[in-house]
């Protein structure tokens, strides 16, 4: 599969099979994050794989409505960026963490693993962060869902390149 085909094949899945992604496969996927571009090699990304106890704490912090959404996929990973306090560096590090996350999602797609990147409200507040031990010096970028695809979502229409590219003279 070419990179263009891989990028076009990536989908947001909201239904998953019940089997968790094996730990060794998850480590292989997350290991690829280190190849994301990041200024001064700060490597600001942090990935927290939720086990059953962590999931239960997050579900309790989120309440019943959020708890149900947290059971969509068998494997959940919180992504955050470690911040320095310097506004410019922090902006670069958040962008680097997003790039690292995209590498992980594409690698999962290549292996036939379904993914979903979302940012639940429980991780934007103190209760959710405390439930997982996320320090104040980190910005949560999202919660990644991984698992076997239950069904393949249809591709969604995207803008043509000329809608977002401008050549300046």
C-alpha cells in the first residue's frame, strides 16, 4: 500500500470488536511516534494505556454518559504533550504530539486496526486528569480508541486541494 492509499484508507471507527490490541502490537505502534518531527528533539508526547482499574476510575470521574462511550473500544490510550511553560515551545510541542499521534493512527490502519481519536470532556477537567494521574504540566490531546473493526465506515467527502492551498507569488 502506498502512503497516499494508507492516508486515504484511515477512517474514524466508532464500533469495535471485543478483543484488545495485544500489548506488543501497541508498543510497536507507539514506538513509531518517536519519528514525528519535533523541535530540538523534545519528544513531548506521552501515551497512557488504560488498564481496567484506570478505565474504572475514568468512568467514575466522567459519570454514566461518558462511561458508556469509554466502553466502545477494548484498548484506550490517552495522548498528552508535556509542556515547558514557554508559549512558543509549548505550541510546537503540541503540534509535534499531534503529528506523533497521526503516525500511530496510520500505522494502526496499515495493520488493519480500527481507530478513533476523540477528546472526551472528562479529560478536559481536573477529575478525569486526577483519575489518571496526568500532571498539570501536560496538555491532553485526546483519547485514542483501538480495536478490531466491527464494520468499515464509508469514506467522507473532503474538500479538494484547491479549497485549502494557495500559491503565493
